């Protein structure tokens, strides 16, 4: 996988809660989705009818940060002084989602998919 979760920052704080992801290699974000999930005491992970965020097409370079806010806002990008880019996304959820001790984020790499109809 060319992306890696760094942290969930400020969980439970409206308009500040965010998932921080870093690009390990050049890739296209359209092949990735983030899930809100639940971690059980035995280590199992379950989606449990929770929302998913599928990133749209955007080329990112190794070292770029992908910041996914759970709340609303405008998606933007900002070049950093070191030449890398911070890409900001907004899920648009009405409530915070990583505010419970069993909440976790799952990052999926999607190489193939099919739609119908």
C-alpha cells in the first residue's frame, strides 16, 4: 500500500477531528477509501453500518499529507515550504466519528471495482 495512516487527530472535537494519512510513494487517491470502523476487544474489526469516504482522482507524491476532516468544508491543497503538499478533504458528516474508545479508521486500497447499473 502506498498510503499509511499516521493518526486520528483531535477525536471528538467538531470541525477539528481528522484522519492524517501520508503518501509513502507516488499514487492516485482514487484507489483508496477510508472507513469508520469498530475494533472489538478480541481485535476483530467490523464496519457495523458505518460510513466510508472514497477519495476522488488526485495524484499525490511520496511525502504528501492527506488530511481527512470528518466535518464539512472545502477540499483544498497547499504546498509546504519543503516542496511537499498537504491535501485537505472533508467528509461532510454531521457528527464526530472517532470519539469512542472502540472507534478506529481503516484505510483500503482498491485496485478493482465494478458498478451496476
